[in-house]
C-alpha cells in the first residue's frame, strides 16, 4: 500500500463524450423529484437552457407516464431523463403506526381509520412505458435492474444511470454494466437509494462518496447532494465527477410543482434542519424536520410502500391544509443557499458561475 | 430573493494572510484525534513538512498537557494546535447500559461489574495548561468558550478556532468572535462537535456545510470531513475554504498512535461501513460499525462522559485483546482512500496533488 499514486481527474474529453451521449450542452442535471417538484414545465425549461431535466415516474401508472412524456415533448424537443424505483419490498414484520397516525388524522379532520392509498403500479408496466417513451436517459434508484432489462434499455438506445449511496453499490452497478452512476451523497433530499446494507452506514457525504467512486469505479460519475451553485459544481468536477445533479436547487423555480407551504418553509430557518426519516413512506428519505418526523423518530414503520399507502390520506390532507408540521417536505442539506429563479435563468447562472460554456 | 449574486471565493491573499497567522506554509491541518492516533511524533512530522499538526488534549490533565507540549516541542520547533472539548454535560436521566456492557465484559474476561473510569480533568485546569503552553492555535469542540476565556487566549496571541457542524453553530461562533471555524462535515471520523440542536439534524455533508458557512459567515473556514487527497483539497478550496483539516488520512502514518488492529481494519472492506454511535462515550461519534455499535443502536446511553467512564475498562480490555468487534475505532467516511505513508511524505503528496507550493 506504499503508494503516492494520484487518482487522475476525468479528462475533458470524457465529459464532452458523456454530454454527447446525454444529448445536452451542460453537465447539469435536474434531479428527479417524484410526487411534486418535478414537472414537465421544469424539465422542459432545464432542457431549453442546455441542461438535462428529469421526471420521477415511480408513483405513476404506465398511462400516466405516457401522458407525462407527451406533455414534456410538447413543451420542448430536448432530451430528458425518466426515473423509476426498483422495489425490493422489505419482508420484515410490519410495525403498527396506527396510534401515531390516528392522532394526526384527527387533527386534520380525517376519520381515525382511513382507506390506505393504492400501491404503486407494477415496475414491469412502468418500465414498458419507459421503453415506449424512449427517453435519452433512464435512471433508477433503490436497487439493480435485471440484466435482461438493461439489455432492453440498451437496445432502445437509452443511456442507463444507476444510483449508488456507497462504494459497494457503485461496484455492483458497474458490474451490472450501467453507463453512469449517480453518486447520491448524504446531503441529498428525498429518498435514499440505499440497496446494499443499512441506510445508516450509507449516509456518506458527497465529498467522500464522489471521490471514492471516481477513484475505484471506471465509469462516469454524476455527483449529487448539497450542490447549490457554481462553486459546488466546480468542487464536484474537482473530485472527478463528469456531471452534477441538483434537486433542491430547483425547488423554488416557478416551473416546479413545489407546494406553496413547502416553498415558504424553504426560505425559513426551518430548512436548515433536515432529517432522514421513514415517517412518510417507510423508506429513509431526507426532509425538513417537523412533528411528523419527530413522532416517528426511533419508531419502526412498515416497509415501503406500505407506510406510504397508510399515510396517503394524511399526507394529502396535511398538504391541502398547508400544515407544515405534518406535511412531507423532501429537502436536501443545501437549502440555506436556495435561490428563487426561473429554471432557465438558474441553469445559466450555474453554468456561468462554474465557468461552463454557454451558447 | 430574485438574485443571481454569487458567493465570492476567498481571495488568495486571504489564504496567505491566514497561513501567516497559523505560522505554517501549507493550508493542511492534521486533525486532533484524542485518545490514540494523534501523537507528538505525528504533529511534529506534519509540522516539519509545512502543515499544522494538532494534539487532542480533551482527556489529559494539566500536567499531561504540559508533558505532551514539551515532547512535541523537543521533536520540532514548528507551530501546532491544541484541542479541548467544551463540556456541557447532558442532564437527561441516564439510561442503564449495564446489561449490554456486562455481556461484553464477560467475553473479555472482566468482572461483570467494574470500576468506572475517572472523569476527564476540569476544563478550567486544561485551559490553564493551554495558556501556559501558548500554542500557535487553540481549537475547541462541543460548544462555545466564555468571552473571558476567548479574551485570555487572544491576549496570549493564540489563534482560536471553533468547531461547527451546522450554519447555526457557525453563526454562534462568529458572534462569539473566534478567528476561524472548522466546518466539521458529516464525513468526519470521531466525535461530532454538535452543540446546538440534535446530532441527527447536524450531520451535514462537507460539500453542503462548507459552502453555506463560507457564504454566510465572514471568517476563514477550515473544511473537514472526507478529504483524503489533493482532489478533495482542491474541491474544498473551490467551495471557498481557506484551509483543510484531515484526520482519517493520517491514521495509517507510522507516526500515528493508531492501534494495530484498527490499522488492519482500516485496510479492510469493514472500513467502508462507519456509523455515528453513542456506544463508547455517550456522545455521538463516527467509527467503524461493529458488535458494540450494533448493540447500542436505538439504545439510549448515559450522557458523555458517564458512558465514557462506564466503558473505560471494556474499551481498554478490547484494545488489549485486539477485539475489533468491541473496540472503539473512530474513522471517517474517506477511509477507502487511505494511504499508508510517513506523515511528511503524505503532507507533501497532498500539497503536490492539490497544486500547492512546496519548498
């Protein structure tokens, strides 16, 4: 182990070649944010500005994916990415969150026992819709595709991006043969992609995670988590990333579907305090701390998507009533640096700050 | 909030001026690692190579601090930093970890009930020793100095560095009037410095934390957590840091006091899996996951330093027997990029990789 050998930074040609494959001008990707902030309008605006927009389709039926793709294409003729969750639903005995939920349901004027929401559509149907849509990029979270699924995406000329929260996961994705890895640092908002080991040991900061995946895995790495401005983008490139993915940074764009109460909260000191919680969906995700996340701290929940279904009415009622104490407000740790700008203006500002060429 | 204004990167002159105050050539600080890895030999070697060595004195009596300082000065005439913990011991009712500890004590051949270790020496006596030693730099962790204590350090011409794990803490330190802030990102190994709010919401990645403190607080920021090579150092400077602090990166240096079993573990895949645990000391700290950390997961412990005292014999016996399943092995998330080099060679390699001038 006596070596001073440096990890080489990615050559500029690597970035150029990767951008050519993405079909975009800028190595700036708007992250998928299923269930609210990401909209066809946001993805289209990011695309028009030279970045790559993403649409999270994890909760959509095949027909809804078809419609979303059609709408996005009607707004802009630019490449975009679709994202799905690989579900390996946990088989552990579910805890019963009913007493906590009943208390909050009562506050929201809901009957103490409710109808659980619908389970997400089948992954196979969703993937079929993705193959029909033929987006430039398909990204997936929470696990590994089957080799046959990867082959189908490849055959459709779709660039495939897997999500890693640890070096182990990045190695597994590289062994599967994906085209690129989104390194989801612990700063990132929303669901954690962890699929090997436990969430707690895979909350690895973007600085450490990006660098070790770049050093050990020989495919392009997209750094994600806590990147909010050109300095963050330059830092990610310094670590050897080939592109960056920003979610929280886009949440105040007028094109984003971010809930008005969530928007207001993002501009408050409350946004400095995020936690990783299973309260809303049964899967670890980073959001602004509130009464709901506090109530489930140290409390085990049923697995995803069972908890997601059990809290469906509660989440809808809390959002309808603008109750930030009970709403789901996925947010990354970069929130204190949020700017309220149209998406295209933001993309161009990020590119200028990072010293990237803009046409 | 409609603004594209960029946070300006620190001017090179700021770094030069800060280095002049530190009295060193390179903006590379070896982190304090109380209780093992940091030694006078390590601090001296880092100092000779142009960096700033640190000595963690949190567990030492005033006399031990005097001796440590004398030994360090006998090895090298270079500036160094001393570090202390500000203790605001938690007043919550202590849980009783006795059953878990008794089980492990039995495995280690210790009587099931033992003598608790000694409490750490008083902070006032420790600080008096620091003032006698007059190091170039004094850093503190876990809280705020009293203004009178800061004045005394200032009068002794000691540069004072506070530790922040959140923007709130950085603002509190700036209001106190420290000279610089060590931004302890969530990647960092060892004890978390959190003193406002809860550890869970202050586990902020180095990328996000460094950038927001630089943007919002107008004193030099020392980035810490997950930095292992020149690319990491360059990335930290890109975020606007004025210097960097590395702990884990130095743990395999021959000059470090790292336990042989811990050294071997650092080179194994186990080092990829660290967790933040209160198992060993009662205070949240990042170390390699093992049976001891697993046993205390979700279990509340007595506060620091009570748990530290209760586990003293167990920790000593586990270390003596090389039992990595029960040892305390503080480690940061950058471990997969560890290199086994003499400290001076490592400092020079880091500087060369980062493009820093070396004489």
